[in-house]
């Protein structure tokens, strides 16, 4: 099933029609959005708890850093400086990782490029080291037909338990977050920040409710509160989204430093997934 935008209308193939909230971001024209069968039509039916503690819903286009000009400037400054430095230092290691991925599975490129949704719904091409077989997306629907179990019901991220699409090397680089290193290029290009909500897939965004849409008000990050949490894949989708909205309101130099340090701890102990 695919959704595409044409003449400002949503074409919904194979899913029941639903009213589009005003804050929903329209997928860019002619952009296909693959949605596995059985995906929920929205995230409204999930257990969200009391959301009033987060304050009023921020409308699309809100400048969440308007009152933090110094933080905004230095956040971007350090994003670029630290990312360039990291690329220079880690370049030999990244070449080695790419070589190992190719040797383990020579059927595709070591680099995986995927469309993600960034700040204010603008899509960009995200870079990762490939951790799955080359036809992973096509296999997802087949796995569902075979009754494969997912990590949480009605989760639009569609994470698979003990995903058989993972390569041998892929399991390790995903667990240690090494697969995310090429996103340093995305940071330099301005698509992402070092710290911020993780960039979602377009098929996830079309299922967002108004609360979840707020996470698109900031530039997505290489790491986040969720990304820096041990055994993060055990965290249910609503709790993950609450973490991102919390960062939206509380972001600061101190919080960014804490999350970067926590991320290193997760990487070195291989406790990400």
C-alpha cells in the first residue's frame, strides 16, 4: 500500500479514510510511503496517559528556540565543528566498518540511504551503514504474513523481534549504534543535529497525532533521550514520544552534554537494543 500527495490531497490506498488533523504534514508530492498491512490508522488508540503535564499543543511552525538565541547559535556551531572533527578522526574506522559489511553481505552497498522526515516535515536523505539484507523492506510484508511477532502492538515504527532481516554484522552495529555514524554527514549538511528527536519515516508521520507532531518542530538528532537509554527498544511508542516532547521543552547545553555522555555509555556497553 502506498500514500502519495497529489494536488494537496491524500490518496489512501488500502486503509480506511480518516479525518486529517490540521497539524498533519502533507507528504511531499509524488513521494511513495510504504505502509505494511495491519498498520494502525493512527496512534490515537494507544495508551498515552495524562498529556496535560506537557502544556498546550504547539502548532506547526512554532519556533521552539525563539527564546534561546544563544543556545540556537552555539548548538549549530558545535554540531558542525564536532561532526567535522568526528568524521576526520573516525574516517579510517568507518572505512573498516564499510569493508566488513561488504564482506559479510556483498549483495549491496555498505551505505544505506533512506528518506526521513525532518524539521517542519521537510524530507531528507538519511545515511546509515546497512544492517539488513538488501530487500529488507520487501521482506517486511512477507514476515507479517508468516505471523512474525512485533515488539509492540499498534506501533507505527513496526520494530520486529529478533528481526531475521538483520545481517550478522548488522546485529552488532545496530546494537552499538555504529550504523548511525554516517549521519555525521547529515549534521554537517544541516538536516540533523547531534542531539534531537530521532528522524521518523514518512509512513510513521502520517499516523502521528497532534501531540506527536510536536517532535517535528526541532531539527532531528543523532542521539536523543530515547537513543541514550539502555534497552531502548523495550520503551513503548507513547513513552518514546513523551521523551522527545520533554526534550523540546527542556533542551539546553547541559541536557545535550548529559545525553551525549549517556549515548557513549550505551554504545560502549552495547545496551542500545
